[in-house]
């Protein structure tokens, strides 16, 4: 595993990972270092997409999204974090940034994608205001094609795209989740939160859909294990699906302190229990086999617009 202090990826750090994780991460980094394009790799896009969602608010979803993005960047990956909270996006604030321009300005043509992207901690690229994506359907066809080109270029420039979706199972959250390669559902040990997490699994479960994973936040290790086992067993029995991985993040006083300081806790307190748990989760995600859809995330999100970007 990586040492508890945060640092950039090195060959020594990857050698200490379990073989499967190390092999997956090494492959991804080698592909990036050789500059393989989408066309060079066949029809698979180079960017893995991870949607981070929750059945209800107040479970720490956005905080986990920010810190997971930083942990992945510290592994040497090019990470983009897209704020998909409708009208209440706060990813930029959690990163200590103040973004005025957002995706709604790109959709209206007032700004280009490069104008709104913010340089976040550890080199994470932050895109505020993904709620503006819903307005693309009202744009003229030519504008839709131009917008899709910008979004696809953004995707091509990164190894991992994280989308911090809104909470609940309304339409845009489901669209983001179903277009992603993997969905990370955040819950807490509270019974209502667990029930809402399972409802989210039901809403986004699909035979051809994304891989589903669950993170139990603010839990002890024993709590997380019991909850993950229960959710996995229920999903397998009634939905005929399972979880690709599960993880727990302990309650840690460093987390609220980091929110007040507007800094990721993984930078503010790199040796705390929550930071160590997020680092382990990042290693698991980065070390998973690289399985991509034949289309990129935005082409899957707007399939009817894809031909207009040609």
C-alpha cells in the first residue's frame, strides 16, 4: 500500500500493492505515458468514468468525491471532477476555489470549456456547475455538436472522470449514473440511509449498465462489513446483481475540520483514519481491470447528439 503521507506515484509504491491492483494501475499509467489515443486503442475511450451518488443528502458524498479525486491524482492519474449537483454545487468550495463561470455558460456560448475549468488540489481539474448539461437539449443542432466536441475533448484529456451527482434518484442523477462506467453509492450506517442506498441500486441497476459499488461513510470497520454484506446479499437475491467492491470510511474529526478549512482532509491530515481509508479505496479503483464502453461518457449521455459532432 502507499505510505500514509501523500506523494506522487512511483514504481516502488505500485510494487507494494496486491498483484491485481498493481497490474491494472501499471497498465493504465503505461498507456498514458505512451500517449495512446482513442483511435490507437480501438473504439474504447481512454477515460474511465465514475459517478459518485447517494440515496439521500447529508452522507458526505461530495466530501468523499473531492478526497477520492485527490487520492487518485496522487497515484499519478489525470483526474477531472465534474460537479453534478443541481443548483447546489459546492465542489469548488470544498477545494478552496471560487468558481463563477460554470457549464451553463458553456452551454449558452458565453464561455468555452477551458474558461470554466479550475485547477484544484493535487492537479485535479474541477468543472463547476454540471447542472447546465440539462440545457443542451434546448440548443440548436449545430450548437449541440460543438458542445459535444468540447465535452469529448475534456474526457480525452483525463484518465478518470469523477461526477459528483446530486442525491436521490431523479432523472439527471440516473442519467449520469447509467452513462458512467462505474457508480459509487455513498451511505452511512443510519437505516434510512441504507434503505435509500438500496433504492438507488435498484434505480440504476441494468444488465448493460455500470458496475455498482458502495461506500459506508462514518462507520466502524465492523459496521461497514455488516452493511456491505447485507446490501450485497439483498441485491444478489432480488436484483440478480452484486457489488464490484465495497469500502468503509471511519468517522474522523479531521473531516469536519477540513470542510471548515476548505481543504481536502487527505491533504490537511494525510495520516488520519479517513485519509487512509480513501487512499485504499483509490488504490482499489485504480487497480481494477480497465473495461470501457465502446463510447465515451458524454456520447453515452447524449447518444442522439453523437452524430452531430462528426
